[in-house]
C-alpha cells in the first residue's frame, strides 16, 4: 500500500510538472509571436490600422492577423479599410492616362464598397459620361445630390447632360 501511495504521488507530481512545462511553452510561443509582429514595423512604414474595437483602437500593422493589444482578429480588416482609397487613386491615375474604362471600373468598385462616398460617385459619373454612358452618369449624379444636396459637381454634371442631349 505504501508503494502504491508513493506511485500515486509521483504520478500527480509528474502531471503537475507537465502542466507547468506546457504553460511555459505557451508563454514562449506568445512572446515569439509578439516579437515577430514587432519585427514587421522595420519595413517601410505601411499605414497603421486602428483596432476596430472602439475601446481599444490600438494601431496595428495592416497585415497583422490579430490586434496586438486585445487579440481581436484583424485579418483582412486593414485591407478592407485601405482598399477603397487605393482603388480611388488607381482610378484617378487611369483617368489622367485617359484609360477611361479602367478609371470607371475603379470608381465603380469604390462606390460599391462605399456607397456614401460622393467624391468617388462624382468621379464615376464623369467617367461614365466620358464613356458615353449618359444614363449611368445621370443616375450617379442624381444619387450624389440625393445624399448631399447642393453638391456642385453633381449639379453641373446634370446641367451639362441637360444642355447637351447627346
Ligand atoms: Zn484591439
């Protein structure tokens, strides 16, 4: 009986040690993960993305998988937030190069993602008009005015459509 008790204690002891070792291993992994994330900031500074949790708001690398402060999953969030700006700039560049179809498609994507973006919608309307799609131009300028009455670009675009019947 004495031997059995000893064996039992030894088993408990071993299990406890194993559990502690496991915790230590987890802690090491967490530290390494944090260091890996910090290491990314040495690269040419991509714009930081604030954590979407209102009470957190910690700036994170746009490629970070989780918020460094609260562990909220961020995957894709940075790109989702920054992509419309990127597309809008691509659209402006395409319009400058007279690549009107590409410009129109970029602006259309921004408007699809951000329906309240009247600047992008004005640009979409103008690109549509330049491509000869008067119905689309009219619809988007009307939509701008519906969202922001008194918008001058939309108003002048519509009057341009009315003056010049195609
Ligand atoms: Zn956070």
